[in-house]
C-alpha cells in the first residue's frame, strides 16, 4: 500500500468513516439526479 503513510496524519477511526460517508453522499446525489431527470423512468415502472 503506497499511501499507507496517510494514517500517520489522519486516524483510521476518523478517516475511514469520513471517506466512506463522502463516497455514499456523492453516489446518492448522482443517482438521485440521474433518476430524477429520466423522463422514461415512470413509464418503465408503470409497464409502458
């Protein structure tokens, strides 16, 4: 692991949840934006 020294600066108990929470927030935001702007999605779920 070539980035192992980052944990000398940031404790893993703080850094890992912060990193995973950021990834989750970005993922949910992107999915909400894409699914909210898809005009065909409602028709797809209705069987059309």
